[in-house]
């Protein structure tokens, strides 16, 4: 069985939010609900400052605290590692929202949809998957993955900053990318908030130390040439 993971290369991310828009279009989320957010971070000290964009989404943890917290047992973890919220079982208690250390589960009681009832895509494809007053989050586009497709955010990324695949497939794109980056740039993947003990499947590659963050042409100080997140 596959062990699915998404790797995000922070050097490649340009903060264009194409992933955010693609996710919203694919999942038909309400206003102000985003499964694929991009954090805009300023790192370093003036005048040696650089802008870093950090895409965040559900990490589909190996040890998901949301699953344990749900009183209605509406959260399940598939054999391939994807964590899903059963929209029919969820009662909107918000326990999963409080349990997630990454803030990647949304509970919005009132819904303002971006849907036009007369359009076939929204009426026949999006609307049947939407339920009011329940918790929701990124699903790694499980409905696409089950058809052999990549998540919508991966397809939309213009710089290929998102690499999705099977961590157990040594010949797959994900494992090959990790190996080549370690060999060529010395970078190895890291995970957000490892101290939380969630064992997230989502992981990141940090920015390249070779990038010059100076805006004035002089050498950047050691503490800001590479940003550790």
C-alpha cells in the first residue's frame, strides 16, 4: 500500500497563490475557507531581508490528533495515509479544530458559497460534496488520487514547488526528488512542529543557502543566508 506524501520546495515557491485558487475551485469551499494557504514570511534583518512563502495544508499525520479528538468518529485514516472527515458523521463540535496543532481544519457554521446553480460543474460535481456546519480540510484531493491524478494544487503550481507521491516507492518521483536534492544541494526534508508528535506526512525543503538575500550588494550575514523553519 502506498504511503502518500506531499513535499514542498520552499526555494521554488513564488507565492503566486495558484495552489490556493486551484484548491478552492476544485473543492468549492465557502468564502474565507482555504484548504491550501500560503504564508508570507519576512526573514532576516534589515537590510539583509528575504521574503519566504510557506504553503500550508493538512499534513495527513501518521498520528493524527484530530482523529482521536473527534467524539463522533467522523475522521478516518486510509491505508495510504490520507486523513478524511466523513461529512455525514461530522456534527460540527469543533474538537478536531482545537486538536490540530497546525490550524488546518476549518469549522464555519454559516456558509457563503461561490456556486452558480445553473452551471453543471458546480451543480453536479461540487454541490453534492458540500455540507453546511461541518468540519472540513484538505483531503489531498482523494477523489482525484483515486483516479490516478495528482491533487489540484500540484497540477496548478507553475514552478513545480509541490511534489506528490509515494514515500515507499524508491523509483517514484518523490523519492527521486528528495535524493537528488540531498545529493546536489545538501538539503533534506523537514516537518512542521515535530515536537507535537503527530508525525506529519507533509514535508518541506528549506531555502537554498546559496541564495543572496542582500539588497545592497554586500555579503549577507550567516544567520540569514539560510532560513530554518
